C-alpha cells in the first residue's frame, strides 16, 4: 500500500462502494468549500447551515447512485444551490434584517471601516437576483471557471457570461454611491 493519500477519484469510487471511511474523507475534503459557498449564496447564516447539513445528508444517502461521469464537486455545488433556492422560496418575503441595513448606511461625515464596506458589498450581493447571485459568487468569490459554473448550474457558458455581466452591472450601480463617497475606482 502506498503512503500517498488516495486521490479524490479513488475516494469517490470507494465511497460509491459504501466504504464509511471514504465517505467521511470525501465529506471532510469538500465540506469547507460547501460551507463557504452556502454562506455566500444563501440569504441568512441559518439557511446556509441548513443547506450545508442537507448537502451532507444527500451525499450520505445518494453517493452510491452517483454517476461517475458527472463532476462530483459540480454535483455538490448544485445540491447546495438548490437547497438555498428552496429555503429562499420558503420565505420569499424575508430580506436582510434592519440591523444589517442600518449598519451599511453611514452619515456623510462618518468614515467607513472595512467591516462596513464588507457589509455594503454583502448586502449588494444579497440584493442580486438569485440566478445572478449564484453565478457572481461562484465566479467572483469562489473563483470557479466559467466551465465549472456552467456545469454546477446546468447552464451554457454564454448564459453564465450573460448572468455574470448583469450581476456585475447591478453591483456597479448598487455600490456606485459608496464608490463615489470614498473615491474608490470603479472598473
């Protein structure tokens, strides 16, 4: 036996065969990415945690039937995205709490610190249409390629590029007052 850790493909094969240690190793390998993605895409931290738990449950219960031809990580992101969408539909009238919005608004003479800028950006991302938000987060935050985003969201590459363009434009418009106020260059 080799001293090298198994490749993700080998882990997947063993997990599909029902080996508990391989399933645990796969979850451990991918959980940070799943968690980070859920916190960027879901509307609330509670929804993100629910989406992560749901995704881990789906992995545990459906790994045996997973089609090896598809990319495993794309499948994981798709499960997270679908769960975030389901949770968003469950509470369509909810939005950011007033405390979050109040923290993102500042008096004209007040200097924004990094947390306030981050809160403004997070609020702008949360305000995007969900289809645009997923593409924006996957490309701009998670740094996935257009091909990976297209596979995860079951879109064509032109559709990914179009949604990304619209999301960037909306972000530019939403954050323009902040950029002007603090002389932040907008590309």
